[in-house]
C-alpha cells in the first residue's frame, strides 16, 4: 500500500518542519508501531529532470547542475547509494505518480523557500517510492562556475535537497546571525544539510562535510565503513532528568572535523556513528542557530534552556566499535 508521507524538507531561506529523526541526520517513518529509517530499498535510484528552465538557467543547465550534485553524493567512498538519470520530462515535480522529478515551479507564496523535497513511501515497509524536488522559480538562479552576485547557486541547493531525497534530515552544525529584516544569515556551516542557505552569490555549499558523509554512509554503508569507523554514544541529563533534543557534537582535534547527533528518546540517549578512530572532544548545546521546527516536529517538547557543556574528558573512539556510554550533565542558563 502506498501513501504520501506528510514530510516536506525545506531548505534555505525557510526553516521547514521535518519529521523527528530516527537517528542522527536520518528521517524516521512509523511502520507497524516502530520507527524505520527512511531510505531507498534499491539503487541506482532513478530520477527525471524537467525540460523547463528559468531566466539564467536553461533546461540543459538544470540537468547538468543536478547531475553534478548527484555525482557528489555518489562519490562518497563509504556509501553505496547511486543515482541514474531516467530521462527528461515535461512533468512537474510534486505529482504522486511514482516518478521522481526535479525541476522548477513558481511558488511566490513560499517567499522564504528556495527549494523543497517531498516523499511518497510504501507504508508497509517504510521504503521510498518517489521523491520530488522543486526549485522555486520566483528566486533568481545561476549555474555559473564561480557563482553570480544576486543569484542563488543551483548546484549548492540541489546538493542539500538530494540529501533529503536520499533520506537525510537537517544538521545543526552551523553558525548564523540575526538580520534586521528578519531571519538569519549563515556565517559558517559544517554540513551541507544545515537548514539555512548561504547568501546569494555563494558557492560554499557545493562540498560535502564530515557530518554529511557520516550521515549518508550510515544509511547506505559500503566497503569497510562499519569496521573501519567507530561510534560514540551516551546520554544527557539536566536536573537529574533525561534531556530530549540536545545537540551533541563530536569534534576530532586531529582533523578538525565535526559530526553531530541529537538526544532522541525519553532516556536522553544519543549515538554518533561514522567516526574515524581516535580521540574526540564532546560538546552538548541547545539548538540556537535555527528554529527547533527545522529539526523536530512542533509537537515535541525540545529543551533549549541549558548552557553549552563540554564532557570533562576526551573520548576515544575505537576502530569498528563504540566508545562506551558517557554521561553528560548540563545546567540551566
């Protein structure tokens, strides 16, 4: 049986609501009373590209930019997912017809949404049947190699949306600042899957970061991913009670890479996989650089009233194993 999943992962200017993640960076789908990771059952994943362009971006430009973005995800050596262009189509993205379509749509009503991904799932298994991506043609777009002032980089936004297309949720690894006209401006991001886009003219989000690579490899592991890398796990409490929705960051001082997760159950537990063996600094923080609804359903009670806390020792991640559970206690602001 098929049913549309009420999940639209909005990138960029709008902080879209996403379903609660099942594990770090992954969407969870309820199937027969259990949470199942949202993913494609088979690869290569076939997709179609619309035959319609917009000012500054021809239909061929669209196909090529999307192709480069898919190729970037395919190139992750520890992930097994691949994609295949099935053809060019006159169909628009958003029709639940079993065909995954990427293309432009004019949505002036969504004046803070650059692009959006929707899903159709098999409700008996949780597998993806279709995933459509539309790029909002009411914004100015470009495919220029070095970017173009005043226009949004199609390849960068496509890379983010294809992460959703593949099953990844949003990452909170980023720094922003409030702007006088409302909303936030991105200062830096350590994940393509950060929910707020860089300003127009930027091509900074064309390259996957450690957090993105760990996430896609966790969903679609390949090669020696599970034996070469390790994981870090534990729990977070405040006032003696488990904390839901805390952002937990594992920082590798040797490489400078960061991979993150959230505490995602009533016990305040977290697990971060895809980590290279070695020592890590663990930081626990509230979500404060994006709206909570960008990561969790609005019905969830996410606690952000606590101070940034570092675990009191360096945690060593073993090759092919887990660090062993650590307990982090945070205090109110």
